[in-house]
């Protein structure tokens, strides 16, 4: 119950701020990530870096079964420290912007995994790490999942939403880079730690000021007998219906002035409707109940 409560609190934290999406990646094909960087500086280089998801281990959070990015114990050889970095493109970021993503390891894993999220304020001039203890210019730690390498300390029963509030950059947006670091001591094929992790549905949201949000589209939402209506649509928009644990339940696209979503297949409860404009990247979210 504690994990579910934290999940809901984390997801609702996103909703409390007006925002627009500046990056969204679902890893359908990781060969297209030409502006991302992979830097493996483990004790010794193993046979894998970051790779396309493997549905024989577990399926993706959303999209096709292999639509996630993974890393595993073969990032190093023998027993060593795994320090395998996945670095996002240069983005314009500031404090209180939000990174969200889903992650997990294999069900019931007895080999602990660990993942960090870090940020560099140096933008395109960011310096990559050079060895397994080096952080380069990614010196600000934003999140550390399972830092004590505890069995069961990494999400393993299912994909789990992670919500990261960005800090260390200041209140004015600057060019910066976020990074995932798969970081496991005593890892590798002969180690006591490290197994297999996946990352999916990465999204970076810029927190907007009141004035900025006033310029974004405003939609009116109505709900009657589990039919959800969206009004004041002036452009092509995407919509999603999301549970409070972050699970995407329904999605679609419309350019009609008014659009109705049939949610009669869902149980009664509280949900989140998300409307995004792909032209402006503006995002509108509202809690609804039926």
C-alpha cells in the first residue's frame, strides 16, 4: 500500500503545475536516438551497452512488446562496477521542470539493481564521465533508486512511475542535459549485484508561469455516465485517459470542435484526462471522477 500511495502522490505532483512537454520518448526504435548519448565507463567493458527492450525478460510499459530501452549485468565483465550512462539531448531547462519515466527489473530478481538520474548545467559543453567513479559534469544528483543495493529495492513486480523535479539550474531556463546512470557496484556476470533494468515512457515537462499557461489552449471537460466530452478544440489534439497510478487506459486523436470519449469499459473511480497539442506542445490535465 505504501508504494501505491507514493505512486499516486508522485503522479498528482505533476498535475499541480501547468506544463508543456519538451521531450517525449517511448523507445519504439532506439537506433533513432541520434541526439542521445550512450557512455559505458564500467570497470571493464562488457558485451552490452544500452539495448532495445527484450520481451523475453518483460514487455514494455506501452507500445510494442520491445518498446523500451534496457541495460544489464553484461555492461561489464567478471565482477566490477557498472557505470553505464544514457544521456538525453540538450534541452532548455530550469528548476521545477519535471522528468517522468517508468522503470523496472525482472520479477522477483535476487540481484539488486540501481539507477541514478543526474543533470549537467553545461548544455552542449557537458563533459562525459571517463571511468566508473567519474561523474563528468553531471554532478547534480536528482534521483537514486536503490542506492543500498537491497534485494527487492528496485521495482520488479511491474513498471513503476518515477517523478523527478529538476533542481540545481536556477529559475531561468538554460541549456542542460539530463542523464540516466545504471550504477551497480559488485556487478557483472560473476558479481553478486546487477540483473536487468528497463526504462520507458520518458517525458520532460516544462513548468509554465501563469502568463505562459494563459497562452496555452483551454479546454472544457464534461463527464456524464462515463462518457467524457472535450469542448473548445481548435486544432488537432491527442488525448489520454490515465489512472492515478500513471497507467494509460485510453488514447486517441481528434480535430473535432467537440469530442466524446467512451469510458464505459472502465470501473468507477478518479482518473486524469490529458490533452496535448502536438503543434505547440501545450499539455492540459484535469482530474475527473465517474
